[in-house]
């Protein structure tokens, strides 16, 4: 049995979970929003005693893989509507700047032009710039998948490079540094 799949999901106070068995959809409502997710029709999802239980019909390889996947997705939904997910990204480089207004993120990353990124309405953005510190981009959302996609998109504009460490990275992320040409010369 899947270790992740068989673990029950505790439903915190203020969160309601409804299961539509006909259409195979789980809907989670909380103080930060509402999320819904379709699930595999062979799985059984039950809500009892403030817990969500996901069970599978057999030990078939497809059922085992779906079991853990959907349990993890439902857990992320419950956590997201109860307390939002938050990611902080740091811009490392001379002249790199970020500003946010009306859910549009403006980035100056050393290109000849500024980059404007319109964010989905589910994601809130805040840009901080302090003197003698790298600019920060703070993103929050109740949807963990969507937040990860937005972070990956922002990071793709200027990935951290291993020689000088310049680029967009997550706060606390360690970039493996390489030595340049000097290390190979004798």
C-alpha cells in the first residue's frame, strides 16, 4: 500500500470539502479561496470525521501511482485554502530591478528592454527593494501548482549562472559555483 496514499488528510477548522462522485471532482473551500480537482474514476474519495481518505480498488501499477498522486494533490489544496503558499525570489545582479502594480510584474534583467509579466488573478505579487540588498519578489497563492508554474516562468527569464551567480533564484537556494578559466591553467 502507498505510504502517502493511505495517510488520511486532516481537514482544519474553517475548511469545507465536498466530493462529487458522479463527476469525480473534489472541491475545497477555505478563507483564502476555492479549489477543485478531478480525480481518477477508479479511486474512492470519502470525507468522514474531519478527514479525507483516498482508497484504490487494487494493487495494479496504475492504481498505485494514482493513489499517492491524488492524495498529495488534495493535501496541497487543503493546505492552500487554509494558509496560502508563499515563495520568495531574489534578483542577483548589478542593475536588476523588479516592480509590481495591478498584478503585472516588471523586470529589468540586463536586457535592452524591460520584461512585463501579467500574473493570473489567483497569484498576488509584491516587489521589495532595499538599499544594499538584492531585490525580492514575493508571490502568494492558494494553488501550489499555479504558484510553482509562475515561479518557473519568472526564473526562466534569467536563470542563475554558475560562474558569477547572477540571475533569479529562490531565497535560501544555493547555486553551485564553478571556477573560471584560471582553475584549468597550469
